[in-house]
C-alpha cells in the first residue's frame, strides 16, 4: 500500500494554569498573557504578546514552526525567550525544543513524524469461516458442574 509522510506539530504549555496541549496547524499563532492571544499563558511574569509562532514551508512540501520574540509587528517582549537554555530573538523549532517565557512558564515543542497508511474499505463479501470444533459451550468446560448428582 502506498504511504505518504504525515507530520503533527504539538506545543505543550506549562504555566500557572497547569499543563495544556496545542496541536499546531495554523500559519500564525500569538502567544502571551493577553486573552486575545491564540495560545494564552497564565502568569504575571509574561508579556501580553510575548511571542509569535510562524509556520514556514520546507523543500519537501511540509512545514515547520519558527518562534519569534514579541508580537507580529516586531515589538519584543519585556523578558525575551530562553530557548534550550539560550536567550534568543528567534529560533526554528526542532523536536523537543524547550522555550521558557518566564518563571515556571515554559513550552515544549514536538514535531512528530509518522506514516499515514492509505486504507481501503473492507470487502463486502469478506467472510470469516469458523470450524465447528472452535465453538463450544463455556459451561461444558467448568469442572465443578461435571457431576449432575450434586445439583440437589
């Protein structure tokens, strides 16, 4: 059967609200404290518009995400981004990259590759044959019920 590569992008956020998972499919995400952000961070230590995730194409017709400090207009956040332990303005995200937005506020990015198998509907004439010796009454196999005189 033919198969084609399939890619899932996942961002796991840990903040004052707990742990949440976001499946990434859109071309652009705003991340921050502002309730209007696509991915809202719950912490007083992050900016209203802390970061932006941008979807970019690859040569093999799939895509990846780049995280950029600040909003889509270029205004940077107050505290910046710590990506894999380094303070950076932007980073092309790779599987298991860690982004720290502030104290106890972080994200882990996952790029999951899997093969999507093309399936066909089942054949309407597909019949499974069962041999008569494969079918038995389960009560016949119970050793405690083997003596009919004990039923008094």
